[in-house]
C-alpha cells in the first residue's frame, strides 16, 4: 500500500472532538487510560446488542426496529472514542491502519484461510 494512500481521514472528526472536549473542559478526563476504558465500555454496549442472537439475526440488527438506532449509536460511540484515543496519543490512524493491513496481508495470505503463527 502506498504511503500516500488515504484509507481513512479522521482530521475533521479529530478537530470536532477536540472542540467538543474543549467546550466542556473534558480534556482533563481524556487521558489515554480513561479513553481506552471508555472505549471498552462502548464495545461492551455494542456486544450486548448481539448477545443471544442467532447468526442470522445478527445480520439484521441495523434494520430491526428494536435494535437499529442502538447499534448505530454504539458503533458511533466506539468510533468516536477510538478516534479520540488515537488523537490524544498522536497516532495517525490512517498510517496505523495501512501498516496493520500490510502486516495482515503477510500473516493471512489470500487463498489461505489458516493464519500463520507470529
């Protein structure tokens, strides 16, 4: 993957999240530890939506009236905390994703469904 390629551009979101935190004086709470813990909580809330569903039902959560809004909100919360955490740690999320995808391509070559041990 080219170093110049942009798979994900979070700059505008990072700025909006920083502004949101500034306006509420939340930067004092946005340590990497706290953000990682909050991210974990949001992932737990997302997983809770899928708990006890069948595989088939899990594909319908974004369309089912009982779960559509909740699954969208929780996915958004996970994304927001992830982007904020990367921003606070000065991690270029696009670069991290591209590098990880490149390593995954080596670890999991196309046509081979058996992962390599690293």
